[in-house]
C-alpha cells in the first residue's frame, strides 16, 4: 500500500508540473536531487543495519517497521478526516511552538516517525495501533520460535 500511495503521489506531482511548459527543468532537477538523497539515505541505513551487533540485528528493523506502520496508519486517519469520512476532532496537544512542522527538525521527524504537532485522538490511536500490531506480531513470532521451528523442520526432513 505504501508503494502504491507514494507512486500515485509522484505521478500526480509530475503530471501537474509537466502540464506547464516552463517547469520541466525545475521538476527534473528537483526530482533528481530528491532521488539521490533518498538513495543515499537508503544505502546509509542499509550499512548501519548491517553493522549492528547480532543481538540487535533482529530488533532494530522491527522497531523501525513498527514506527513506519504507525506513521502510515496515522496519515491514513488524517486523510480520511480531510475527506470527511471521519469526523474532525480537536487536537490533543500542540507542540508547534516547541517544534514546528515547518522547521527542518520537524520535517525530518515527520519523514522518519510521522511527527504531527497537533494530532487528533484518532491519529494517536491509529499510530499506537500500527506500532503495537507490528510489535505484537514480532513478539508472537520471535527469533527463538523461528529458529526452533526451522531446526524442527530440518530434523523432520532428515528423518524422512
């Protein structure tokens, strides 16, 4: 779903700017820079995760996946609210004075963990549900269970 969402946003972005003749070079340069930054961060994250000790190599990616899932569900709730499918609610807190979403740190936190300065209760619930579900499934299917199951399957295949 995330790939479909991001892909459709990119198509909308390109189609809107490419309809204007004088914006093509700006779109090409901006897209190239954004693509290069994304690839660089992806490669950096890959090597950081590869360098983790064996004791953390299972838990850090799951934690990052949990944050991503919470972020996606929270943004889903926000978009449903904007489309009037969910009634708009009052913000639970407002941290825009301490850390505005428009600041560099706010934009970075938004991209990494889905930072929202004024989240509604439904956004908070969705964020916690997405994070909690991923963490719960990872606990249910922990590495020791996977290792034991794989060992049992190997043992059974050698016997038969």
